[in-house]
C-alpha cells in the first residue's frame, strides 16, 4: 500500500493569484504563495485590545484578560510576593497551586525548626555533667572507692564538689 502525501497545508495545492513568469503574464500557483501571504501567514496571534468578529473594538477578550492576570501574577512572583488574583481563570488556578506549595514549605520549615530545637536539647543534655544525676548514696559510694573523706551529714552538692575535686 502506498503512503499518500498529506495535502492539508500543502502550498503547492493552495493556488494564489499573482504575477509571475514573463511580463504581463498572469499565473496561478506556488510561484506566488510566499508573496501573497501563504501558509507561513496562516496563524494569527490573539489581539489584546478588541473583541473578535463582533464589530466591537474597545473591549478586551477573555484570553487577553487571562493573559494579563497571569502576567500580573508572574510580576509579583518575580518581586518575591504572591499577590491575590481576581477572577476565575488560569491565574487563579496557578495562584491556588502556588499557595498550596507555600503553605507546605512553611509547614516543612516549622517542622525543621522543631526538630532542630529537639536535637539541640538532646545535645545539651548529653553534654551535661553526668555526675549531677547521681544520688547522694551513689556519690558516697564513689567517694569511698576513691578514698575521699566526707562528713556523714554532707548534702549532695557538697558530695558532688568533693568528687569533682578528687578527679
């Protein structure tokens, strides 16, 4: 089976009126396609300032309004601010998605800060003096093992000071 050429936008089959060839001769065909606005001119851009095919002129189109809202949102983001958006077009959907991301980032930052504080507290507790957690009886046992004399009525802070001095 032979593959047929797709002639949907084939400039060779889309004839245009124009001048070509020798002087005074009128030709129809591909010689004039580029000169008269052929296929390369088939696409048009959305005009921002007027309604299309309505006979109106000054009223902006929906696409132009949506594009303007997206541009305002982008300008705010470039300045580091997530500005609120009016309307219900694509700019609102982008704003909602970015707001969700912003809330997630804030929640993650808060969880990070809490975890950091917990780690700092654990580190602080690990570097604390392990002798301070001993009871008076345990301090007396260690003093006895080192042969340090103490009074039987000495309190924990005094026993702790004696043990630190002995080390």
